[in-house]
C-alpha cells in the first residue's frame, strides 16, 4: 500500500451515516472508493452534484457527469444536479458536514495554506475558501513532508493562507492529528511501525501525545 492509499483509506473511516461530504480536488476524491459499506453518506461536488458515486468505469463515462476535479463519476440513488449558485449556497449555508482537502501547509492553530506558492502561476483559490469556512468539519489529507523532505505541519504557515483556524483533523501517511483550539496539535494515531519520535521528527510543531494513542487501522 502506497502513502496516498494509506491516507485516503484512513480518511474514509472518518465519515458517519447521514453526512453530507465534500471531497476536494486530487487525493481527497479517491476516498469515494473506500467508504465502508455500512456507512451511507451524500457526496457533494461543488460544480453542482449532490450524490456523487464511484468513478465511472472505462467505456461508461458520461460527458455531463464529472466531479469538481474533472473526473468522470457515477451518481447514487437520490442524486441531484444543481447550478453553481445553489451548490455554493449549500456550502456557505453550513449544510456540508465534512470537507476533505489537500494542503501545502497546516499549522498548530489550524491555519491552512493550500492554494498558492509565491512565484508560481495559479488559477485562483477556487471554492476552497468557501468550503473551509462553510463546512462543519475540515479534514486535511496530505503527505507529512514535502518533496524536499521538509515538514508540512508547522508552528506557523509561511505560504499565503486559505483560511484561519479552520482545520480540525490532519491525516497523513504517518499519523492522525487533531487540532485542539488554544492548545495545539494532538497526536491520536501513528502508522504501523513508527514511533512518536519518528512522527515528531517529521513535524515542526510540537505534538501533544494523546493518552489514548493507538496505531492507525487501515
């Protein structure tokens, strides 16, 4: 199992029956393939679908049924299609229970930077700024360090922020970490074969170790 699959399998365990969940572009969209069979949720794509199903099988793609990342998808029973204005009214109105997004950086206060690296061209922040302030719970799905081996979980974000104090949970290939307002980052789970010291070494921010620390089950 590679790092990305480990992360997304663990993310899928966070969903609860009856929730409306938004999956961000990239790694988060993979979670649709790992949702437990006994958990029934409605996936929302901000481009205008409530009731997104698994990705479409080869040869069965429909040009009018794609998610926000441009992937061909299926729909589940009860799905509906909306225009962009209504879709974002759902988000801004607080009707999304959970949103899962990737990140460039997260810090100990739950600040999120996930849209821009100075000097690189970007199309804009997109719907991320609406999702992270509109959803009841924000989960970050990302690898623990960047391609140069530098920590992505920091004392303070250095890149331009998407939003302030919004992240509730961080899931990486090394750990599951909760943001505790006013206290910092609590290490709840570590990947098999790793120690607390291994995770802390890859993290700039100081971690609070949960008294109920356990191994990630994926």
